[in-house]
């Protein structure tokens, strides 16, 4: 395992690998590595854990610049000190790399601040498989980056190509990122969390589509009963109490900021209550089945999972099938997924101001080689059934690339790009369609 400490170390590692022909695979997060993108028996691991500087936090322009070894456990409290927060995934583990999370396009909790699927990623510094160092977007100005007077928050370019998109969901096959600039948001001064309950998913997706289009909620997520229990229960007694919960639970939080926070929250609360009434739903602030104060759930929504056992490890080794879906087709896709994948636990997250929903399907097993192979086969067969229903697999792990890259013309273009940026195919060889 190799441990670079700066961009020049990364460049040296890549140039040496070009000479020897040895493959390289990047890792920046601590275990568990659920999706397997950073596992490659044909490559040497490049661990970015020592590149863990928080380079800059700028509250006025609402961004931070970090190295890939910075974790959610590191960054969340530092941003809070500056009155800011991340638009982050649901309850990420404390040792998860923030940069890796945005590169993987993990679902975020606040869709009204998300304008494109790579958000909140802005500019990056990366080293291609050629050994060339590149700064994207407004960080690409002439001269050393330290002398660049730009705030480095414009992601597009240089020129007419959005190079930063080459690195997202690429599993390290196009280049190794050495720092990233990310959007941050102002930390609310007041919040109000609703629990919206239903035994059917469709009313909740219709409600989420409505209130997200009107930019009402901050954090919003829909969990099935099993996922909610895994995430929030801390004891057998709490698990038992949550067994009486409805099948689907939406968490919807509205917020107020420095100016008139009470008035803002009151207006948004009224909108959520009116919208729930239109869809035949009720919203509660302390449901009767909840065995702990609602404030616990609200606090956890704004933080990472700092518990000794990560919530996705409570029932064994987890594997996940991930997809995007149109809001109108999400209930049918989820229903079909449950029919195809026994024991599936499901999370649904509105994304990009509600224009699509990210669906996360999790299953548990013993972690054996047979379990991994059987699950990959199961997910591939399920994906073949879900794709005609409208599922889009933008984060293809395991065997999904067999399904995602079938069209020969597009595949040829993608492989030509790979040949330009990694001509020796040393970066995570064999992953995706390479």
C-alpha cells in the first residue's frame, strides 16, 4: 500500500506505475467499502489517508477546499465553527472521505440546494494516468494555484469541456483527485422536523415531488421501516418499539436562518401541513411509535454516524443496488425491486430539486465470496427488470457495467477518452467498461 502526502507524490507514483505497468487503485475512506469500487486484486492500493488537510473554509463564498483524506467526522465540526454545514448523504460513517462521497455522486439530503448531480462538487485538482496535473473550472487559471485570485467555485471548463465530470462515478479510472472544492451551506439557526407516515410509498413520493418543486424542505428522505430501524435504533428495546411503525417514514425538516427564523419556519410548517392534507397524509413531530425524542433523529440528520458500529453494518455485510428514477415511476420501480430482491431494505431520496429520486436497495449477508458473487448476479438480473421501468444506473458497481455500457458507439467514445487520459490503463484496471 502506498501513502502519498501531496500531489507530487501522487504524480511520482503514477509515473512509476506507467514504467512498470502495475495497476493502481485509490482508497481514501476507512472501512467498510460496501460497493467494491476501491477493491482490485490486479492493482496496488494508493491510500490518501495522509492527505487530510482542510485547506480553506470560506463562509462568505460558501465553500471549502479539502484533500481526499478529510472525513465527515473531521469536516462537519470545523464547518459548524464557521456557521456552515455540508449538503451530505444520509448518516454517512465518520471515517468516510468527503471527497470520495461527492465523486461517487452519493445522494444528498437537501435537494433544493442541488442544481446538478455532481453537486456539491465544484473544482478539483487531479492527476491523470499520464502523470499530468490538472485544475478544473475556475481553478485552471494561469500560474500556480496558490497565486490564482479566483475563488475556485466555478466548476465548468476550462474551455467548453466540463472536465470535473470525468472523475465523478468513474471509480478512479480516469484520474486521482488530490483536492476538491465543495459548496457548503449556511447552518440553520432553527429547524422543525416532521415525520410523515404511510403504508404506501406513492403518496409520499407525490408529496415529496410537490414540496421539493416549491423548495420548501431542507433535509428530506424516505425510509422503509427496516432502514429506519437500522439507522436510528440503539438498543433491542428501541428495535422492538419501531417494529410497530408504518412501512414508510418520510423525514422532512424545514429551517429558518439568521433573519426571522421563527416566521420562516412557521410559514414552511403550514405549507407542509397543507400539502400533507392534499395527499391524504398526516405529519407528526413526535409519533407514538418513536421510542426516543424526535430531537435525536433531527440531530442525527445533521451529523455523521459516530457510533462504534456503523448503521449499515448492524445486520451483516451489506451490498447495495443504486439507481435514479423519475418521480412518477419510483413506486413501481420500488415494488418491482422488492419482488426481485428478497429482504431488500430501501431508501428513497429526492435529488436535484426533486427532478429525480435516488433509490438505494440494500441486502445483507455473511460477506463470503459466494455471497458476493450471488448478490452481483441477483442485482444484475434485477437491474435488467428495472431498467425498462425507468431505472437509470448512474453508479454501476459489480456486474452492472455489463448492462450500463451496451451501446457500441458510446462505448467506443468512452474508451477513446480513457486512452487519452490513461493510455497505459493503470488506473483501477478492469473497472467499469475498461
